[in-house]
């Protein structure tokens, strides 16, 4: 058995919440003999599409793959521009670059830390093909305003919802608003499969493209070829990628999704405790959530008042680490 001598913080950053159901489903998957993309991936996709209210959900091996294929399905390529936020993980910009397009960074709203609609509109040029908002820390971006900006210029909206699986913007579930919504199931995310991602869309043609492109451009995967009633023949429709999710991952995701609202309620309670405990300290707590929105509570982010606190953000982080608290 693999062991490690690395010290584990007494308060680790974002450990996964895994229960007996996830473990039992993974064991059952291993015992089934079908490990790669198969019936559990299909079940996870169906459950996820129903949860967010989209017509299609395509499971992939990462949120980065989800962004890449959503951009390609939007016909974005060399010479194009995509307006996005600089306050994000590098995968958001990397996915744009991998299409041959150029990321154009527009400023954020200092209250929400999300892409500002006015700044996004000002960044649009004749080369712009899409707007890519990020629902930072789990706070939904102002999708009503951003969609209006996109509509005026005939642009696609590709959402990076890596932090925001439970989110609601203006009364509408994240995952059913933009042309494409991309989710991450990395180990630290609210719903995890260890590694993994999902694209949701209600565009039938785009969904078919993403599904084929995620598995080398094949017209059908191994499960549909070798399951009862299947036929082994397939066509190669395009030069695709190896972005498919495995059943082992989906086995975890199925039960994570079943618990998603319970876990969200628990995080909301912790969030409220932080709000109360940090009141009056020299820092800026997250802004209240807008009416009609649901915050996914992925990250509780604060701004340190360095002058008032008498120490820098980095010094504070070092002090917390010295007490075994990860951030």
C-alpha cells in the first residue's frame, strides 16, 4: 500500500467529501469489468443535465477540456478574440489560446469580482467571437447583463462554471443560460470525480460535435459498439481528442451529485459562521448575494486591509500555515 510521510495540515484546503456510496459505486464499477466510458458516464450525464436544466450534458476528463471543446463548437479559431476575466485560473485563458484565438481581458466588478458587463462591452472588437465569464468563487456573474452585451454583437456566451455547480443567476440555473456552460470536477471542487468536467448545452448539433470530438472524432464509443445490441463498426468523423470521462470517475460523480444540495447547505452554514466571526476585523468579507442569485459557496475570499491589519496578505497566509491552516 502506498504511504506518505508528508505532513497534512490540521485544517486542509478543500478535502473531498466522499462517503460510503461513492466508494461502493467505484468498487462495483471495478467489479463490472467496464472501466472506461460506459453506462455510468451516461447515467451521470443524464442526471447532470436534469439538475441544471440543459438538454445535453457531455462528461469529459477535465474542465479545461470542456472549455476547449465548447470554444471549438462555437467556431472559434485563429485570428479570433474572446473577452474574458483576468481573475481566474490559467485554464480559462489556455483554452482560448489552444483554439488559436486570443484572450482579451476585461476588468472585473470590484464588488463581485466577476467580469464587468460594461468593461466587457468596451473590449469588443470586430474580431471578437465570444464572451467567457467566470463565476468566480461560486458567485454567479451577472448573466442578464452579459448576455445582453453578447446579443448586441452576435457573440457566443461560454461560461466557466468550474466554481459554480449549484449556482443560480437571476433566477435561472447556471448550466442552462449561456450557449455552453463548462464545469470542473477536480478534487477541490464542490462536486468531484478526482479529475473530470462537463459541458452543458441545449444546442443539438453542438452537443453531437462535442461528444464525437471528445473521443478521437469517433461516430460512437466502445460501450455503444460492444454493449448488447451494438455493432462494432464506427466512422472517424474528424481529428478529435482524448477527452472522455471514465466510468470509474462517473461512479463518484453520480453520488456526489445526489448529495450536492446537502453539501451546499452545509457550506452555506459554514459561510455564515465565517461572516459572523470575521465581522469587525480589518478585512473585506464577500459581498452579499444579489436577489435572485444562489452562490455556490466554493471559496470564501477576503481582501486584507494591510494598513489596518498591520501585516500583508502573504504574512497572514504564512501565519495561518504555521498554525496548520491551509488557504
